[in-house]
C-alpha cells in the first residue's frame, strides 16, 4: 500500500525545521535486514516462549532441564543465522543521513543487533543492551566481541546444549580475564533496562521524536514517546501495519521504514537545499 504523499510531505516539513531530532526504534527497523520482529505474525514470540527464552539468568535457565536446553538451542541457532546475515538497510542509512545533515541528535533503540552503530549513527542509546557485548557474571566487566568470534561461541554453545553438556557450556562461556562465566549483555524480561536516564533526557529535550517500527508493548521503553510529547516535541511514527501511538503523533505513516524514511529524507534534503522553511 503506497503511503499517503501528503503525510510524507508533512513529516518532511516537520523534520526539516527540526534541530534536535531524536529517533526511537524497535524491531521493525531491522525487519528489512532479515531479523524477525517479536510480535508480528510468525515473529519470535509466536514461536518461542519469551518468558522462558527472553530472560537473562543463564544458570537458572540451564537448570530447567533438557526440554529447555533443546528449545534454547533452536532459539540461539535461529538468532545466529539471522544476525550473521543482517546488514544495515535503507531505513538505518536514512537515519545516518539525517545525522550527517545535522538534524538527528541521537537514536534510542530497543534493538540489540548493533545495526544503527554499524550503519554509522554516532549516538545510539541501546536500552535493551547489545548482543555483541558480553557481561562477566563474576567481575561485572563488559566487553565487545567480534562478530565471527561471537558466532563461533554461539555455535559451540548450541552444539553443547543439544548434547545437554551443561558443564561444557559453562566452561565455554567462561571468557572473562578473571575466569568468570559471561552472558550476552542484553536485557531479559524482568531485568533492569540500560541507559534509560539518558534516553529520557533525550526524549524530554528533543523538538521532534521519530518513532520507527515498534509496537510500543514493552515498558519502560514505551514511555519515551509520551515523555517527548509532554515536553512539547512534535511526534512522527512510521510503522508497517498500524499506528501504535495514535493519541500522540502529529503524523502517523503506515509503511516500511526502509521504503518510507529514505523518501522523507530526500524531501528534507530538497527543503533544506531550497532554504525554504516549509512550516
Ligand atoms: N517497517 C516499519 N515497521 C515495521 C516493519 C518495517 N519493515 N516490520 C514490522 N514493523 C512493525 C510491526 O508492525 C510492529 O508494530 O514493527 C513493530 C515491531 O513490534 P515488536 O515485534 O513488538 O518489536 P518491538 O516493539 O521492538 O519490541 C520491543 O520487546 O520482546 C521485547 O526486548 C524485545 O526490544 C524488544 C521489545
């Protein structure tokens, strides 16, 4: 379905007159990079139990027994395959262009796939962590892992889970210099989110919030849009199926971010080039 041209132009006009734009993104932005979303039909939480696999406590999970270790292996294997192939898509690159134009100040993301950083945005606030960063459970040290090294580790753990070799898993994840076992530095259900203070500050001091590809189902990340609105910001939403923040937005566009955002950025570039303030 072709998005409404008038809405694209209105969004472009608002963005081109913004000087402190902040983007707030969810899994929908990475869908066109091949990473499944969580709540769309056929999404991850349709096929895996989020409360079983979306938690963070590795040891409690492993202690659940053999049924879990095989489901965990399936989940981990799928995530490795999609993440290994994933590259930034035109939606990610459009946000980099907005930063280059001096309009976008930061990206607040719920995504853990590192695609905003790899696309080139310089200020990315990852409130649900980053799948390429490890956290030592003994000393608390955090460190990034190279993609290839992380996927090798992941495939070794999948193999051990399938053999229910839990001792082998613990030994394999004991990567820290202190000898401690490590976990992905991502936020599981019921765990505290990361950098939320920074995210709230960005929402409350921006003049426009661009909501991209999120169902708005998960607290406290889903409070970001209302905090921006309360502080007087304009709010624009792009979502492939429906507007998830109907009471909040100035413009709600139904469309894929990888298709819609580059068109809006091209209009902004024309507005900026003409020197005419469209608002
Ligand atoms: N372009 C724009 N929107 C899209 C696209 C796309 N190409 N594809 C899907 N969408 C929309 C869907 O319509 C849906 O509203 O993106 C949204 C994705 O919603 P979810 O799957 O719920 O993902 P998200 O909102 O990021 O979930 C938040 O929940 O499970 C936790 O930690 C997980 O960070 C995640 C959080």
